[in-house]
């Protein structure tokens, strides 16, 4: 009986110390969205329960190892106890109630993170190996995700190739992005600052580098930025030519696979490409002229360059004028 | 050396190479006739490599002689029921029908795979010590990372084969498994599977992780096909091994061994075998569908052809989640089996512990969706999967409470096997505690695909299987060899391994919460994780040193260990009440169960008696 009392008394301070130890180590990143506050609340409840469970098992375990250890010269067996049905039922039923409560709480909070605001700003997200593109309601595209504070954004996401996943640690919640489908994620930023979106689902060799800035600003700052971006993009595209091509290349993340400095990435380099003789997988050789480059953008598998895999480059939706300007840009890369 | 070149292993490997080449050339010739491009990036084309690998696996089996009895029977030729093995080491590289030899073959293969997979981990762990790329390319990083995962998983499955094959017939008082030839087949099919798996290194590797999600795996290099083929081939071992074990347990128990008088490890082995027999097919199947998608253009998972990538994840996790219980149930069985011996007390709540294994196996079938909370599967599935996932905590909790109650009021001894048992309980407990945050959906959306999960499952699998596996080796090594492992080296092994491992996994969880994603070759310096990664890398090297000490101890003790032929641990179990090493046909006299298995501390009680006293 004495042992039970000692262990029973020890469990309480150990639970509390464990919980405060966890609290003091600041495990989570900054809470930058409404959803992150909910997630952290669930996490906090988890930690409270788990600290208690930790003490409940570890205290009697360590206590037994010290008190009930075999001392030098001691022989003989331990106490013959086969079990106790009441006790077994207790430690089956109580956890059962506990996990049911947790499942309810988990379902409830899941609902809270999914609350939809009908006035949410919609941003279309396109992920592909290995970059992000964000289409804004103001009609322009950027590689950066700018979000006005305290306004829900609905991200409508799709992938051009493999599975990716949208994750900003400070916003907590993740969503995979699938080819051929649109998945959505709703986030309400509540803290000004600069964060990063990472791809969280293994998507090939450069998966580690698939990251882009996420900037939470005031509504006024956002409006100004959006207006300026939209105007700049409109003039650039209207102008056409290499400058517009360069912008299109940046937006579509072509640089993820095609270098402009001659190094070999997943796809052939663009440096010195225009006008050169290209050896194909089929054994033929073709001249990299405007027709070839246009075809290769529109139908990447029509002519596969020797030493590079087929079925890797995604299909980009680009207008003829846009493709023309990209080809014009490639032409400048001597 | 001469004996090696005459062995079944060598013959099998040579025939595998010949078969592989022949198959590849055959496809290449057909391609030539059909006017298709005959050669590809890695000399042969992908279909040639895949077909060749299948032929090679079959010729391995034929060449090693593991199917020769069946072949003889099919032709109407009688072969002897028993085959006597030579009394030397060469029986371990030849086909043997003795469950003890097969168990040791499995165990040594598992150790080889652990060392291989561990080396892969060390390579990329070293790479991660600093940000930026040090000495690996992105492709090689991903290949090593992916192979580490799958080689360790196969290693664990093979290790389970070792533990179950060696111990189950012994513990139930049988002389062998129900189907000895099938048993040999289950082992030998692993070998060509492992060769295929490792051959992916030479064929461009694969960058998909061990999960092999399409569409990524549908566009990875040819290496990914060798990974698929390796699993499809080696998977037979799991399925057939499970079948054999269930038949053995149901039909061959000693007289008087009723269900609730079976050793607790047998309950665990049954639960595990039920899972492998019924679910392992889905693992091979999901890979096979991708293999067909690549070779034959069948768009199972290709959205542009009406396929669905999420379907793959359902098929894959329908096995791969229960697989976790395949890994841990035998380990938890070992913990429950050894605790009473070293505490000198009955296993507390034996029936509850036995039923909890079955409970875990059953509930384990209903939880696979928790790997897919962020995947884009139907949202209404999230809540039921969350509830079933959290339910697993109930039978698992029963085990923990029962273990602690077993320790309570005991007379606890701590030789090396017991240290690993206690280490297993602590590590598995950390794995268990880090589970519920992954189970509740809202928190999981932050945790999934981060290092938190990596830390969680390493704790689960090491606590649930690897520590108990070490405990089992320290405990039963004398049974197999008549010599014991060196205690001092064993203590070094434990005290280097255990703290390093705890540090490693706790830091994994910590960096995961901050923002370290899984499976990345490089991490953002802005996250400030370099110091953590240095500590993790040091811990990984300490674990490697500890393992090296173990391997040295293992090899040295076979010949030079302290002689231990008697009931070294003072156990009630039948195998310890006959001399070590175990005689060829186990028990000279029939075993009869006359008492409870774990009645330590009850004077005059006996579990088994030998001979037929009517």
C-alpha cells in the first residue's frame, strides 16, 4: 500500500513538470492564421493528456526498477499475482471514454478549421515540379503569395504533374495538390509577416527546393501591390518579345528544369540552344529553330532530346503569343 | 570458399543472373523483330529489365533447388520426408527444411539488411548535417532515402520471419513447421527479392520514397521497377510464411496447450500472421498496378486517362498501415514473453494481453485512411478514420498497463536481454505518446509529412520491433549456439544505442514541428535547424557504433562465447528445459502442457513435462 501511495503522489508533480517542460520549449512556430490557433489548442489538450499518461506509466515503471530490483544475493521469485479483472476493465474502459472524447473534440475542431467565409478571396494555385504559381483575382500571376490580413483566402489548387502539398508551417494546415483535380484550402492570416510555402509531399529530386515567399500585408498594401503587378504584367505581355518571355518563364517556373547557365537539370539547358543542332533520342538530329521550340513547348513529348526522359514536362496552357515571346527569350540566351 | 561455390545460395545467384540476362535478351529480340527501339538508357529497355528480373527470380528458385522436391513429386518421383543437414556452417547457405536453420537464415539476412539500410541512413544523415548539398546529388539522396526505408522494412519482415520460424515450433512443443518445404521456399524467395531491390541502385535509383506514390513513381527511372519487382517477389515470403505459421499453431501444439495456455508470443505471432496472410497482397498489387501503368500504358493512376492517384494510396495503405502492426506485434509479444522471466512473476492479465494483440490486429485493418488526412480523399472519411485510429490506443494501453503491473512487486533482474526489453517499453511508449497528435485530424494537418512523423514511427518501430529483436537475440542466442553473447559488450551496445536513439527521435519530432519536411535533401537555413541536425548526425553515428559492437559480439560469440547449455535464464518454457543447442528434431520425448505458462513464484507449479506418463 505504501508503494501505491508514493507512486500516486509522484504522478501528479511529474505530470505537471512534463507539461510545463513541453510548454517552455515552444514547440510550435508562430501562430499566423485563425486555423493555427485552433490546431495549437488541440495540440495543447493533447500535450496535457499525454503528460499525464507519460507520468502514469513512467513513474511506476522507474519506481519498480528501483524499488523492486533484485538485490545482491537475493534469490526467489516475485509475488505471484496473475491479474485483476476489475483493474483490466478499468484500464480498458477509461481509455475508451477518453479516446471517444478526443475523437469528438478532434472532429469538432476539424470543422472549425474548415469554416468557409463566403467573401473569401480566391487564389488559384498551380503547382508543378518544382515551383508554385499563384493566379490572383485581379488577373495576374505571381510566384509569390501575397495575402491581406484578416481576410479568408480560398486556395484552389491543382498540379500539372505529380502530387504536391501546400504547407506554410505558420498557418499549420496542409493540403495535397493533385493532377487532374482541384483541392481547396481555406486560410485566414492574422499576423503580418513574411513566411514561406513549402511543398510537403515528395515530388521528385528537387522537392527540397520547392518553396516560395508568402507575405501577409495590410489590405491597403495588398491592393497597391496587386494593382502594380497587374498593370506591369499587362504592359509587359502586350509588348511581347524577350522581356515578356522572361516574365512568362519566371511565372511558369521553367527554370526548375531548364537552366540558363549551361548546367544539366531535369530538362535540357537553354543556353546556346537556339539555332544549335539537337540530337534526339530517336537518333535523328534537328535544328533548334522557332518551329522546333514552339512544338516542344506545346507537345513536349513530340521530340525527346537524347539523354533526357520522356513524359516529364507538364503541359502548360499558354497562348501562341506567349509561346512566341518565350522562344524570343530563349533566342537571347547565347 | 569451395563450399560456398557449391552452395544453394551461390547457384541461385548465378542462375538469377543467367535468367535475368536471358529474359532481357528475349524481350530485346522481340523488340527488334517488332521494329521497336531495342536499347534504352541503361543498355536494355525498361520492359527487358522488368521481364528479365521476373525470369531471374524464377531461375533463382530453380537453381537454388528449393523447389526440386515439388518438381520431383510432380513427376511422380518420391523424395525422403526428412533431409538431414550437414553438421557445419554450410547448412546455412544451403536449402534446409529445419525450422531452426531457416530461422537463423532469416535472422542473419535481417541483420545484413539492417546494416545495409542503416548504412544508407548514415550516408544521407551525414549529408543533412549541414544545409546545402555536401557530397550527394539530389537523385542519389532520394535513392538512398527511399532504399533506407524499404530495405529496413524488408529487414524487419525478414527478422520477424526469423523470430517466428525459430521460436514458434519450439514454444508450442512441435518438431517443425507444418509445411517445411513451403517454409524453406518462403525464406529463399527473399534472396532474389533483395537482389532486385538493391539492383535499383545500378538502374538510376528511384526518387519516390518507399511509398512509391504515382504519378511520381510512374515517371521515376527504371530503378523504381526493380523496387516494385523486389517487393512483389519478396512479398510472397510474408504471405506464405503467415499461412504456414497459422497452420502450425492451429494443428501442431503440444498436448494440453489450450488457447489460453499458449505462450504469449504465439498469440502475437498468430495476430501478425493473420494480417500478413490477408493484407500483404495489396502491397504487391498496388506496386504491380504502377508497374503495368509504366509498361503497358494502363492508366490506373493517371488522371489524363481517367485514373485516380488517390486510389493507389488507399490500396497501398490498406496493407502498409496494418504492416506496422505486423512489425510491432511480434516485438510486443517478445516483451510480454521475456518480462515474466526477468521479473520472476506471472504476466499480469495474460488473457487481456493476448486479446489486446488480436484487438490491435483487428482495429489495425480499419485505420489506413489516417495516412491520407491531407491527401484530398473524401472529407467525410476523415472523422471515422480518426476515431478508429484513436481506438488503437485502447488495446495498446492494456499492454502498457499490464507490463507495468508485471514489474510491480517483482524481483527485477537486468541482464542485457531485459535491458533491451525495458528499452523497448520506453521507446515504444514515446512512439505511442506521439501517436494521438497524429490521430486527431486538425493537428495531423500540421504534422503529416514532417520529421515529427519520422520521429514518431522510428520510435514505434524501434520500440515495437528492433529493441525486442535485440532482446530476443541476446535471450535465445544460447539456445541456437550453446554459447551466450558477451554481457559486457551487450551492456555497451545497449547504453550507447538507447540514449542516442531517444535523443535522435525526440529531436526529429522537434524539428518537424518547426517546419522540417520529410524526405528533403536540403533544408532552409532560415529555419535555424543546423545545430539540431548536427546532434542527430552524432546520435546516428553512436547508434552505428553500438550496432558494430553488437555485430562483433554476435560473430565472436558463435565460436568464443561463454558456454551456456542449460536453463540459462531459469525459464519455464519447454525449449529451455532441454539442453542447448537445441537437438535437431527439438524434443526427443513428446511435450505435454500441465500448467500455466508464467506461474513464476508459485511453488511446485510446472508448465510442461516431457514423455508420455498416462
